[in-house]
């Protein structure tokens, strides 16, 4: 069975601190995709990144970076020098490749509060 | 204009009422999905469709039905709404091929309250 676990329900940091959001996944597929989405207080879902299972390169985009480790089935997300605008709910999600249905399995979400 | 639109954006209804949530997309994708979001549970899949003749149940389809009227339109119905269907509902589309492989594009969400 496929499953995504975001063990951190809520995180609170002070502006300019670095923060890491954890994501652990379970799948028996060898081909799969991992995603991160941001949900600001306005409610919409904002796509942040997609990573396929064959690409373990870490990625950096501005203040955001992602660490994908197949050995530990983790896909963690780090925000460097956090800002108040980073306050949101962040979701990690898994799409399994076999059958290629495209269905997403979401984690429970981590609420990040960045205080000024 | 938004690629994926949902109507209504907010709806308050009463127990037992029938309600339809509508989703339209201009991305030309064949695949469409309905999810619901509950606090602390993330998003869960209700139904998905690969084309107008292919509709599949998701994780939590009980109490819901769907209609794929055209490639661009996918509606979610609650035949007899109940309070525990109060949630935020999202429609999404995807294309399994090409550069957007497996990325899902979400609508803005519909906040439904059942009293």
C-alpha cells in the first residue's frame, strides 16, 4: 500500500530561521513521483516541486531546497531564512507509477507559522 | 484566466439537500479528479476520470457521485448532503505524458458547509 506521513503537525519558527519539513513515504513501486504543495491561508494549492523516483539529485530553488533519499524513503523540504509569507500548510504527496493513474496520495500536512 | 475553475467557491446547505459542485478546465487534459480536504487528514481522493466514458471510485466515494459531461467538465454531486461532508473540495487535472508528467493542476477549491 502507498502511504505518506508528515509527522510534524505544526511548526512555529521566527523569521529568518531555517526550517525543515519532513516527509516519509511508503510504496512498493519502483517508479513513482513525489510532490510538495503549499496551501497559503487563501486556500489554493500551489505546486512547488515534482521529483521522480529515478532522480535522487537534491534540488534548490531560491530559499527552498529538497532532499530526496530513497534509502530512507524520505523527501524533506527545507526553507532557508524563512519569511512571514512562508506561513502556510505544506503537503507532501506521492503518485505511483505503475498503472500510471496519476492519483495523488497526500500526507496529513504540516502547518508552518513564521513569526516576525 | 484560470486553467481549472470551480463553482461555487462557497456553499452552505442543509442536511438532506442535493448539491452539485462543478469543475471546468481549459488545459485540454483527459484526466480529472475530485478530492476533499479535512483538517489533519490532508486531501483524499473521491473520484477520478480518464475520459468521458471512464470513471473510477477513489478512496472515499460513498455518498458522492460524479458526471463527466465533456472532456473539460467534471461535476461532483452529493445526493443527500450530511454534516460530515462539510469540507474543502478540490478538482484537479493531469496529463500523464510530456513535460507535465503526472503533475496535477488544482482548482481554487469549493468550501462546502452542511448544516
